[in-house]
C-alpha cells in the first residue's frame, strides 16, 4: 500500500509528459485527442487567428452528439470574445444518455458511485489537457451547453463545479431541483445524505451557474422530456428553468446562504443552440456581473 502513490505517479507520468509535449491548440478549426479514463477523447477546437491570452470556453453538445456542429455554432463566440474553443465529443458508448445528462452519480443499481467514477470528471481532464498544451496552468475557463449539454452542466454545478468562472446552461429540458420532492436526477430524492445535505445545497447555490433561456422555448418538440417526473417540473423548458431558479433563490435567501446563480433570458428564441450562442444576451450569460 505504501508503494501506491509512487506507482500511481509512474502510471500517469507518460500521460502528463505527453500532454506537456503536445502542440498548442492550432489556429482555426481543428481536432485533437486527449486522454480520459484510459481512452482518447476527441475535442473539436477553434482558436481565432488573432488570439492572444483569452480564456478557454468548453462547449457541451446536445443529445445528438454533434460536437463538431456545436463547435461551429460557437465560433462567433470565440471571435467575439477572443477565447479558445473546445467542444468534446461525448459518444453514446462511453457517455450513455442517462449518464451524460446526470453525470453517472448513481449506478444502474441505484447506489451512489465513487466520485472518481463520475462522468463529470471529464471537465477537469479537458481543462488540464488544454492548459498543458497552452503552457498556461492557470488558464481560466468557462462552460456552456445547450439542451442535454445544459442538463449535464446543471448537475455538474451541483456536484463538481470545479473552478469554472461561469457555468452556462442553455434551455435545459430538466433540472436538478434542490429538494427531495423530485427523485434523482430531477431532484435530490433517493440520494444518500452526503450527496443531498445542507453542505451539498450550499455548494450548489454558491456555484457560478447561469440559466440561459430562450423565451420562446415553450413548445415541446422531439426529445422533449414528457415523463411524469419531467412534467412535474413544468409544462415546458422555460417554465421548468424559471421554477428551479425561483425555488433555489428562495431557499438560499431563507437560509442566509450565498446565491451565485443568475438567470438570463433572450426573447424570440426557441430550442436552438446556434441562435442562443449568437444572441447578444450570451455575453451577459457568460461574462455578466458576479
């Protein structure tokens, strides 16, 4: 057992060395692979030609797994704000729907899995790889996702927010309500105490989460969660997000806890990632007041 830290370092040394030896993110559109959980993970990338020292923006695709398209949807953000852009391709084989949207916190047996096995760990792995390539160990980063990607980020904000400057969840189809009235992953019902106690709630409310909402996302479309648990949250995505935000804000205020969530709405946009990323309100969602 005493040898384990040394063996662990020896095991990871080739990975760390490879990361630091890798080239920086290329200018323009690109595609790279980084290690995660013992296998390569594809990142679709973009770096503006005039990039200097801006932050990293990690973009999370919807349920269709079209990471390359999401990268392209977000290119105007990279150009507008001078950021490095990466969109991970989280394939269904390694990130099945249930685990992608809910982070793999619970196993198929309904029991909590160790934190080291949560799929939320893909975020620090991506950030570490990009920081190593750019030789910027303190490179600040922001997260943005739409639809299923937003569901992933809402739950990440609850359980493993890391040191992201801002976590922007666009038009999430369901959310993690901060009470036990909703079963996990719609709420905290059924979770063990250590994953749903007051300490967890305080961390959740303190996370830099923005619910970024298209005000016309009120018509259920294909892949809309019309389950009984989903409908309990509201009749459509806009209503569900507003209800979750209102509940969290009320609970934090009643308990005197810090509340770092923000709600930013953009008019006239339905369930459309490209338009959400192009709207002027996305600047407020990402970089607005703390």
